[in-house]
C-alpha cells in the first residue's frame, strides 16, 4: 500500500520568513496530493492540492510543487504570519481495492511562527 | 451552515462501555469517511461509504460498526470500549469516490477518552 513520509516533524520560523514542508510517497500510481492545515481542537482543512498532471500550483502565499519522477511533493508558505501556526499534513490518493481509493496521510508538521 | 458536523465533541467513558458518534454532512456528497487520529496526531482512515454502501474497511476491529442510514449521515458505534480506543475521531465527506481526485471535507472531530 501507499506510504507517505513527511519532514520535518516540527518547524519554527520567524514571522515573514518562508516555510517548506516536504513529503515523499511510494505508490507511483498516486494521482492527487492535498495539503491540510489542522488548528488546535479543529478538523483538518484543505489549503491547497495538486494533481499528478501538474508540476506546480500557487494560491497567494501558498504553493505546492510535485516531482512525479522522484515521488515527492512540497508545501511552500511565504511571508509567514502567526496565524499560519498549526499542524500541516500532506496526503496522497491511491488505489485501495478495485475502483476504491483512499487518502494516506503523512505524519504531520507542527509549524510555529514566532514574532 | 456547518458542512460536516459531529456529535458529541467530547466523550468520556469507562472501559467496556458501548458508545456512538454521529456525523452529518449537508454538502450533498455521496461519500463519507471515518478517520482515527491518535495521540501522535497520526491520521488514518477507518471506513468509507459511498451511497450508504461500505467501500473501505481498513482492518478495523469488529467492535467498530459504522452505519449509514442515508447519504447524509454516517454514524460510528463502538462496542466494549478499550483504553486503546482513546483518540480523536473525524468524519469526512467528498462528492466523488473512486480514483478521481476530490476534496475531502472534515468535521470538527470527537475526542474519545476511555478510562
């Protein structure tokens, strides 16, 4: 089955700096890679996603890059703000059985943006 | 206008008891999921349902029994609760199932504590 590794597990940056979180996946057939942000006491919320036929996607201060050959994808947050502090999860969508699919999540990165 | 809602938010109970968690989505989605997030924040799928039909059962003990009375609801009943069941349980939904990439929307979670 799919295995997703995520690094680093914790990341501390100063406000205004950039943050980068990296993930690798094992199933070359995985075709969809969302990133979720989880604030304390809340459920994960999608912040950006990328499909396997795209190499890069940007939404304001957030960007995601995908390298299918190397099977890794990264989240880039520029001009970080205190409200960016949260746990971030990457995920990969892969075949489960038959035509069913499932999301496999990385282990999460706790991002702390300091003033 | 909550998209995915869960009740209760907190559940504290004794070992051996039976408890249920309810989930409802008002997004008109056909597919719903249950995830378990352990104390290390690791997020793992338990079940997925499409149109009230079980699609994925990710090697979850028989003590866990999901029930989908209609497409908008997916409840989780747990028998004979054990200490290791303590976790945060998230419900999620998506429009599409299968291998087509689609956003999963998560509920706020239910924190289950087994004493």
